[in-house]
C-alpha cells in the first residue's frame, strides 16, 4: 500500500530534522573497516528510516539495502535513493531479505523499541544468518543507566518540523517517550503525536545473547568507537560483533 502525501511530507520533515548522529556512525564504521583491513561491499540497515546512514555508505561505494516497519519511510527513501533496495518488515527483528551481507546495522537505539528480550535474541540470530563469514554486526542501545534515570522535557524547532518531547522513566523496565510533532504542511500546521516505549536489559545479558547467537569478538565501544572501560556507567553503547 502506497503512503499518502501527508505521510510522505512527515517523512520529509523528519529527514530534514535529523542531526549528524547517523552519518557519523557510518563514517566510524568505514574507518573501522579500513583500520581492520576488512572491506565492506554490501550493507543492510535495520529500521533504516530516511536512509541518512545508508547514504554515507552508498557514497563510499557500498551496495546498500534497508528494512523498515514504516511504509512511508520506504516510499520516501525509494524516491530519494532509487539505487538502494528496501524491504518492509512486520517487526524489527524480522529480516525479509535474501542473500548475505558484509555489514548489518541497527542504529539510533531502535533495538530498545523491542519490549521483549526474546525479540532481541531473535534479531541477533536472524542477523547472524544473513552475515557473510567474518561479517560485522553494529548496533547501539540505550543502557539501563540511561533509561532508568531518564526524565526530560525538550523542544526542537526547524523550518519543517517542531517537536515537543517528554520522557518518563521508572515504569518497570520501560521508559515512555511522547513526541508531539507540529508539521509545516503546505499552508498550515498539522499536529500529530507518537508514543514510544524503550526497554532496557542488563549489559551482561546482551553480551551473552550475542555469543549464543554465534558472534565472536563482541566489543562495547563509545560514540567514537573507542573501547568502553566501564559499560555500567554509559548512557549509550555501540556494539561491534563479528560473525564466527
């Protein structure tokens, strides 16, 4: 089913409101692969959004694909980057793709959106199946330290989109984020709301699940891809894992 114009305009507004997080992660991955002498020719990004991350990889000669649970994001990205392949999935952990990849990623704490740790485990297993031998899996997650103590109200504004975000933590092992968007739609403003639940788990359980799924050399690193000395004090952890 194709997206309506409002959905596409929201995707456009969202795209124009993104910062440098995704592009910087892509640059870090490219640098890591060069330092490790581990060339990347194919990449799959899980929950790719408007493909800001994939764009950087594609500009560096990497054949890119992405999965999304939001049809409007796929329709918008397909128009903007027609040389990339996109796949609609019912759930984040599902990978409705064929073949294997040198690199699979899941950025911007999207993995925290899965409210059951069994879904994290299924994602790890599905990623392992679609990685080439010695393939790399990179993702990031908000830690227990971040989500358990996160309470915030913030407002951001741009020509395309205004966003009011409120965060309430401490609800069992979940944190509720409420986004109220004001979209500059043609000659008037449209208000819409999105509620997101993010869940946290123990760092040791995530490491154990990755090892059981078939990954080796699992590393917890910071935003600059430097090794983390004390993961328990971090708010966001990036993970680099190699397929056995």
